[in-house]
C-alpha cells in the first residue's frame, strides 16, 4: 500500500499522461491552519490564469479502502473538467486588486497563536487572548462553500493600509454579511456560529454579541472553542463552577483529540464571558 506522498506522485504522473501536452501537473503541499500540511494536485493549463488545486486526502482514503488508481484518476479528471476556467469572483479580483475594489470582500478568522506561529510571521494578525485574528479575501461564495485567499503582508504594502484598518473593515463585513446564529441544543448547551458556519468562531468579536448571548445562556457563561467554525456556550453552575470549568477543559481536549480535524482546532481550553467587565477571558 502506497503512502500519501507516493500516492500523490502516482496520481500526478498519471493525470499528466492523460491530459498530455499543454498541461503542467504537480503536487502542492501548502501549510494550512495549525501547521497542517495539505496535499493537493495542481493542474496548470497553458494560457489559463486560474490553476485549480484538488485536495487528495479523500481520494487517498478511497484508495486505501480498495478503489483502483485508474478509477480515482477518472474521478479527479471529472472534477477538473467540471471546474470553470476561472470563477467569476476570482476574475474580478484578477482584473482589479485595488483596496477600494476588494475592501468589501475582506473577512477575518480566529486561529490558535501557538500552533500557527510560523504562518503568523508572514501575515497581518491581531492578538486576541491566546488566539490571533487573521484575514482572508472572499473570492467566491456559493450556498455550499466560500472560497478564500489568505491576505499577506505583501497585500498590505500594496494597498498601503495597516492591520487595524484591515481589522475594522473585516469586522464590519463579517457582521453585515455573516450575522451570528445562536442555537439551543439542550438546556445546558448552545452553539454559536455565523449563518454559513464558516470562520464562525469569529463571532466572539462581534460588538454586543456576548451581551445578547448572556440573555439566553446566563451570566458569566463558559465557552468551548469547539473549532474555527463554531463555539459552544454553557451556563455556569454557581459554587460548582470551578469543577465544571475543569471538566469542560478535559472535555475540550478529549473532543479535539477524537472528533475535530487537526486543521479545524481552535484551542485546548475553555474561556469565560465575564458579565461585569463585558469581556471574554481564558480560564
């Protein structure tokens, strides 16, 4: 049985043979959230600006379960054939990358500071507790997915804006475009995210939102940073709160290890909303 690396090389070679002249096929290994390396197949067509990348993880899982390599190649080529030459939203950005043109497309996302230390050196970011706010450019959005591009320090230099201006613009865009959603799961559990459940943990920064949640969950509620896409809120239990906080911390570590994909993890401990001070703190 091949490793993922060998599988990717075999897929790249076979796809290149099938497509023939005029195409350059190679394997990419970008580092995404939390230092996770994502193996992708990049297909470049001569004269085409857009270079689609196909994630190989799921295809590799199918291979390990017994799907033949040629059948996998067929499916990958079908995916490539169905992709547009360049998404309309991406074409707009290619045509005009000025700040005035793209400012309404700026988004932000919370990530773990420690686990993304290397990445944070090259991109604008704002500290928040033991997390960091990073910035994305919304290139394309459908009902199923939001395609984004990471904003780097080079973009800031090109636009001649600072990260504080970027943050304020991103927050306005997120509040307007992706309003918060608070869902009651049980009497002791609420899920907080945004309308598309993408970069949903960022709602922790929405002005006035914690006060609103307090009306439903109760004062000084606890926060489980479940993933980069959502957080879970729990009411406190008075004198038992210290015990509950520790149990919640243990639960978070267990969930992260067993249920949350490594590239979606946000933090390994709980937070608390302090009603008197109107702020979130680490516990």
